[in-house]
C-alpha cells in the first residue's frame, strides 16, 4: 500500500497525515464555500413598494358551515314532488340533496353579527391588581416610625397590665409552644452526661493482701536515718576490697 494511496483514501484507519498538517476529513462533505441551512426566497416586495403604495385591508373569507339544514331540504323536496318517505325515492332524495345546498343560518345578534357572545360583567376587571403607590408624604414625615412606636407602647402597656393581674411583683412569663418544649427537651438529653455501666469503685469490697503496721513518730520524722541504721545492722554498705598486690 503506497503512501499516495493512503493520503487519498477515506478510510480513517489507514489514512496518512502529513507532518505538520492536520489530518484531512474522511467524511464526504460539501466544498468549503457551501452554505448550510435553508435558502429563503427573496421577497419581491421591498421597502420601496411598501412605502409607495397603500394596500387596503380585505376581510378574510370565512369558511362555510358544513352543517346542512335538513328540515329546509325536506320541505323543498316535498314542494318539488320528491317524497322521502315513499319507497323507491331514496336515490332521488340523495340526488336532490346533492343538487340543493341549504345551510343552517346561525342566529344573528343585534348588530347583525353571527359571533356567539357570552354575557360579560361590566364591573369585572381582568388581570392582576397593581400594588398601591408608596405614600411619600408619610415617608418624609416619619409616619411609619410614629406608628411603630405607638404600637410598641401599646404592647408594653398590655404586658404591664397582664403582669399586674396574674403575677404582681413578679416577672412576665412567656408561654412556650409545644415545638419549643420539644426542642428544649431534646437539647437537655443531648447535653446529659453518659451513663456509667460499671460501679464507681469496683475494688471497694477487696482487702489488701499485705497488712502493714502504721509508722511511729520517729520513723515519720527521720526516714533517712532509719534506712542507714538498717544497712548497718545488715552488714554495712558495700565497699571495694583493698588491692593487696
């Protein structure tokens, strides 16, 4: 397989790329100057034609109602001698209905239109109501702050009356809700110390194996002298043997 063939082939597995250049595409694509997308035809009527003449609006033609007026068709057939109830006249009646096209006339309104209109409440308003405008005079004069201060003073007076009636000389007790009581209980359980599984002093009931006598006053005052006397009684401290050589 020659190198020239590998450069011209469209198989991405065996295609050969040149040094310093990107590998050419193996897809069957249109040339570089091709424009993708849908081509829209040019509008023959441009801005000059639109501004130079005025086209009057024409009312669109409404499609005819497909419902036939069978009562009027039957009456017309009777007047013309076609009896739909007699035998042998079914084909004649079908032919007559095809030739006579009588449609139902919808009822007309007072203005002559045939559009079905529903009763509309003139007092009803549609859409979402706008927010009331901000009273700038109250904002500049500080009316909102005055209202808040008066409301807070009334609240404090109500607290004072409640304290005087229920707890004279005491503090005002704020009643808690059930949710607050549950949260307080859960917090207390979380902060409680862990329970000890074994007794505080497991060796309390055990006695020592060595029974030592209590020390005397002399032993307590001079423990070093007591140790020296014990060493002398046992043979004195260890000394190095003299060198006889």
